[in-house]
């Protein structure tokens, strides 16, 4: 079993797409080990995305991620990290495969509806950024 970290981003929560995204997650066999709705502060968004701090999109991204609530998730499954990335689709919805969350729901490359850890080391940073051990079952 592997765990990954996921976010249903502000654009999707605002448009009331959380239920549809959660249904896809469960249909693909993920177990929801942890879930909560929170609104990130600007500083919390910057800390989460610190690896991108030199990128041109960093400021806009952190403003977007803190503008309204998100749903943060810890998902569990064999091969969870890669399988969640597959279910999300490419970062830019224009390049995402048909039937993926980003193809079907994303507004654009920034407001792309979902986040997923990209490697085990990333998941190991991201899961405890949001969840204590007692919140994961
Ligand atoms: N992003 C953006 N412009 C870009 C690339 C990325 O606004 O040119 C945003 C987008 O919301 C993306 C996030 O920054 O999901 C993190 O980028 P990353 O390259 O890690 O993509 P991801 O891992 O989310 O597919
Ligand atoms: Mg990434």
C-alpha cells in the first residue's frame, strides 16, 4: 500500500465539483485515509509550493491557492502516487488525456482543479504538512 497527497483546488471547490472528483477517486479504488476542508493562508500556500518559489507563476499560484477553501486528502492504494497523477491528467488541461480530471474540469494551466504528489519523497513532505498521524485512518 502507498499513500499520496491530493488537493481539490479552489477553482473546483468553488464550482461545486468536489463530489464528482471524490466519486472518481473512489471508483478508481483509492481509500480516503484523510480528508478535510481548509482555507490556506498565503504563507501556508507559499510553504507548500516552496520548490516553485523561483518560478514565474509562483505568486499567482499562491494567490490562487489561498483565495478560497480547498479539500485536502490523503489517498491510499497500491501505486497511489502514479495512479493519482494518471487520474488527474497533465498539468496543462490542453495536454491532458480524455477522461482525466484536469481535461474534464480544469479552467486553465493554473486553475487545474487538483494537486497530486509527484514522488514518494514529495508525498512524505506533503502528507504531514496537512495531516497529523492521528488524522489518517
Ligand atoms: N502552474 C502554473 N503555470 C505553469 C505551471 C504550473 O500556474 O506554467 C501551477 C499549476 O496550478 C500546477 C502548479 O503550479 O498544478 C504546480 O506546478 P507543477 O509543475 O508541480 O504541476 P503539477 O505537479 O501540479 O502537475
Ligand atoms: Mg507538482
